[in-house]
C-alpha cells in the first residue's frame, strides 16, 4: 500500500512514524525542510519539501499512485484543497483534517465524497468525546465501549487496599468470569499477565467486562463512585468548547481562559458555562474560582507543561477527577508517574482513527491506548480461519497479545482457555501496536 501524508506537524509526523513500521510505502510532504529533519534516515519513509496544494509538487511525489492521500496540516482549507487536487491526480482515497464540525454531520458525507473527499477527521472533537466519557466514568483512567457496548474496556489505577492485590492469576481468583485483566502497566512497562503474575498497588490494569459487571469490577478494585457535578476547564480552545457544549445534565461548568477575545467567543458558543477571563495557572485564581469545591478539573491549554502542573495543583486541592491534554509524547510517561489522572493526546487519537482504515477487512476497529503503547483491536473471525480451529489455550498467539472477549450474536462473552471461537464472532484482542499485522493471519 502506498500512502502520501501532507503536513509534518504533530499528527502527520506521528502517523508517518507509526505507519513506517508496517509493510507500506510512506511519503511525507511539508513546506518546511526543518520539520522533515532526518526522518527519512531514522524511519522507513520518503520525505519531500513541497506545497500540499501545488500540482507540480503532488505530481513529483507520485500522488497518482497513492492508495491513500492524507492531508493533516494545521489549515483546514489547505487540507481540503490538497485532497481535491490529489483526487483529480489519481489518488484512490483521500482524508483531510478539518476544524469545522458542520462538515462531519452525516447528511454532508455524500456531498464531500462526490467532491473527492472520502474521509474527514477533527482531532479536537475526538479528544472532546474522550473527555465526556472520562467524566461519566470518573473512577477509571480510561473507558472504552467495545462493539457498541457489548463489552467494556476499563483502565484503572489500583490503590492499596484493593481486593485483588497480591493475587496471582494461577490462583483461580479471577475465574469468576465477570471480568478479565488483559494487561498490566507497571513502571512504564506493559505486561501480558501469565499464571504467576500478580497485581500490585500502583499498577494500571486493563480489564474487559460486560456493562452489567462494571459495578462488580469497581468494588473489586476498591474504587469509589462520585457524581461529577462541578467542572472547571483550564483553557478555552476547541476541545474545551466542544466538551463543555456537549456535557449533559445539571452540571456547573466554568472555563478559565486568559485570552479576552476568546472569552467573548466562548460566552456566545458555550451559554451553559461561566466564562472567567483569568490565568488558570495562578493558584490564587483557582482558589477564588472554587477549585477546592470542584469535582473535576480539565486542563486543555496549548502547553503540556501547564496542563500537567495545573492538574497536580488540582489534586493537591482534593479534586476527584483530573484530565490533562499532553501533546508532547515524551511527557506522557512523566505525567502518568506523577499520577495526575487521565492523560489525553490528540495525535494518538487521530492516528488510531486513521490507522484502522488501513488494516485488513477482517478488522472491525482499532483503539489506540496512549498510556500502554498498545491497541485494542476488534477482529471478525471468518469461516475456516485459523482462530476458529483451536480452543483459545491452544492458539499460538504472539506473546504480546491477549484475547479479552468475543461478541456473538450481539452478546458480549468473556473468554478463557476453553473458549472455542466460531465463524462470525467479533474477537476483542489487546496487543502491542507492532503485532497487529501478525494477528491478521489468524482471522483470514
């Protein structure tokens, strides 16, 4: 497969690096040579200095042979124009990064496809959706509906006193069939649990369960449930605006933003929130605005550092749920080590969305897990495929993969060693990113 990516910013570069590990021909185009740096020397991809909307430059990079053309520059108009030109030059499919929510409405999909724009992505909206979900399930670090809610992925930090601490997997304590721990994150290392492994205090556990057993899981992990009513957003950009607009229920929302003009826009666009023109990194401002009474604090400024430190401060004031947008990938391990709560990263969210378009047809969906450098992948089991020929315990799966559950006739079912997967099952697999291609052969 040949892919051309226009825009070597954060999203484009991260996506190019991710795809360069696959058996694909990747080309990265950008107007600024310094952005491309020595990427071609360190990764298996071609770089070219050029304008994404230049017909000559797109021809030079052989866009006519592209199976997919992706334009993810910071400028919506440039992205859409580049995709239209690439389509006319012969690119089979196109994808543009946008910042106009109206374009994503279902009734506009056919309109854009007729123009030659096959896919549109708005990373800030995807991030806002994750914030909404995180506030609904505040006792988790991360929550994901799998297969339209037939199964749930719950990522939780285990504290001292939890019932499961010190219990090995070989002990049979997890044989209740009500949840399955598919992975453990410990000291920056992601572990696929084996018989003699045990959960320790401070571990991040990745669990698959049904909706009906989420309360049981919460109690097992020693987590308290708290209603999120009072929410403070630090930063009034697109993510905060979209998340605050979509939050439902009787919630008290404050948005602290130091840019006066942006505050005026927020007052028009987010009528259900109180807009405060101030510096949210100032402790006196946070105290004055009632940080000590907040149930959740969401830091989504352009500065990863400011977001991390603001969440640390919120934790010190006793805020139950904190969420930080951390766009510098190098900071994510540090942020998790500081125990600041949920970490959000637009690049990985957007890359995961695009990446799943490129996989085999047997793949229903891919969900990138920033904190674990791993994925949750939903595979369809085909008639006669290798995955259906043996019980789970006899499958020679890669060491860095673990089946969490299956969906059969719309019903979520947890697996164990004796489970026999049959054709038509949707199989939920936790795995390291680099083994997805190795897993595909089991489902073909």
